[in-house]
C-alpha cells in the first residue's frame, strides 16, 4: 500500500469497522490500489469485532486501533486520534474508492481552499436512486452541507480543533453542520466512491430519508 508506514503521510484513511469481514476486503483493496504519488496510511478502528475484521485489516496492511463498541462516531474519532496524516479521509467499511480518489480530492480541497469536502457517490439498486440523488444534489446545496461519513475528507488540524465526531445518531450530520458554521466545505462534482445501500435495505428508502431529515431539522431549529 503506497505510503503505508511512512511518517507524516499526506492522508490518513480512517475506516471504522465492526464485524465487517464480508465488506472490508473490497474497501481496503480499493485504498491499497489508489493511483497516486502521495504517501498515505490506512487505519481500521475496530469496534470489538468477533469475526475476522482485525485479521483482514492486518492482512491488507492497515493499522488496527481500538475503536471501542460504543458507536460509529466513537470509532471514527478513535481512528482520527491515531492518525498522522495532514488530511483525514473517513471511509466506511462498505465503501470503495475510485483509483483517482486521493489525488482528485486533495486537488479539489486545496484548490478551493476548503477545510473539508466530500464527492458525489454511486449507490447501486433501484431503491438507492433517490438516496443517491439526495446526497449528490441536495446535500451540497444546503447552507451548511451535510458531508456523509462514508466519504468525508477534512484537514486534521481542523478536525482536532472542532472536537471531532460526536458519538450520537447521525453523527456525520451533527459534525458537518457544526463544522460548516465556521469553515469552508464543498462537494467535488466527480463521482469518486461507491457505497452499499445497506441502510436503505434495512430501513427502506422513506425511513432512511426520514432518519437524515428529521434529525437534521431538529438541530436546525435548535440552532435558530
């Protein structure tokens, strides 16, 4: 894996994972096979898995840290605290990256002087289309854009100063909306990741959208 083990890498990929032996190999393979000259590292924050998740992470050259079992927000933060990169890229264990992800996202964020960014995503399956459209076309147009946790790039000093991901439901909404109060954020218009529609399959499309919008609306009202 390019840059694995290097000091002060340009980017640290943080993958929170709990019992993700089925999905994790494809995610780590896509990170390993990035086409870049930049150095980077991969950290898997293991949330007390009882399957082969830690062994798979080690097999792919990732550094495994204790992500605890308290929730995905806690896992993301544990991985970030262990990272050495100038930038943190949060990627979920059921998400794969395009080979040009690292170079394209760094160029986009640096070129637009952004503190944090996401990109368009792809979700396969007819039930995922509306959720994909919401992420790609609605979230970026919000006054304070939601940057989905499965595809979230942020400068490490900004992350540390912000206090990191809270361990609450919909932690990516809470963190990205808070961050966008004071920092410039944006969406790269290229489709650079593909993610599983598992949440949609489990909750249904209506339930998934309701989950995002209800919690975000509550915070929005509370802030004003």
